[in-house]
C-alpha cells in the first residue's frame, strides 16, 4: 500500500489532519519527516504481517499512530529501536519475557497478536484538542484508511479475532458510534465477518492488576485497555482478549 495517497491535498484524510492541526506551526515544518517516518514504520509493520501464516491473527490492538521523532524511528516493530513502555506492557500481558526485539516479535506473532495504527500520520496528537475535529479524523480514517490496511490482512485474520483500543480518546468515540448504530460510513469494518467488534461494558465489575491492586479510572468499555496513566495496561489487555 502506497501511503503517499494519504499525504496529497485531495485526500479527505489529509484535509482532516490539516484541520486538526490548523493552529500548530510545527505541522508544515515536520511534514517531510512525518512522511519518512510513516513509510519506515509501515515497512516494519508489513514485515511483521508477512510473518503470520494462515488465519493466525487472533488479537488486534489498535493504537493511534507511530510516534513522531526528529531522527530515529522509535516504533514498536523496529528491531533497532529501544523497547518502549508500550512494548513492555504488551509483552507482559502475554507472559513473554523481554529478550531481543526479534524474539519478542516472533513470540507475539506466535500468540496471534498484531498492533495496527488508526492513522498513517506520526504526528504530535498529544498536543492538539481531541474534540470535534479529532472525531471527524477518526471517522475519515475508518472510512478511507483502515479498510486499505485490513485488505493486507484479509487471509490472515482468524474468524474469531478480538479487537481492542489502546487509548480512550479514540476508543470511546469508535465504541459510541458502533453502540448507537448511526450508520456512519465505513464502520462496517468492525462487523462480525471482519474485525468482529463486540459491545462489552465494564459496568460494576472491578478489575485488578496482577498484584491485586484495583485499576482506577477505567473506560466504560472493556475493549479500551488504557489505565489511569493513559497507557495500555497488561491486565486490561488480558481481560479484553480473554487471556485469563
């Protein structure tokens, strides 16, 4: 898949990104670096995808986007980058000891786990408002970007694949759209014959870490696996993917 189509002025997704970052001076200055990072990260991700055999992808965690950096590609699937807190938490959820990154990738693949990104833009999403323009960008990605990404996984998805969201700010919006069944264009990719989304609310249930401490400030949705720190929580990953 050529990511350049998502960086062209006539791309609805790119127009949505510009709208979100309209008040940020760094946007134009960082565009070339963003494009380079996006391509590099996508190539690393494709290498991981190609390593899956048959319909072996059983767990998909949707993250926001690869992180922006001025130089090194600090991406989960880059074997040359340092372990991130995200990777450490994911490995812990699957009971995998930290070894070389190549070994970690292989073990996560054997478990059937794959991380995908909601946006093809390594932008500084933490520095913008997550109001209406952000929600519109999510909808545009679901309509224009995620379907193309999932085409690369068509013959690799297990029929009982489970999906979870790494962050509340986009996980909540996607769940609400699906819960209301508003017919927003593109959201059929979460249907049973594709990403197999299920509505499961936490309700009054209590969730604990491995040391039995209660996890606080949870999402109301079980498939949103961020804790109070805003990062993926190993125990919540296990609950969501039914690994316990």
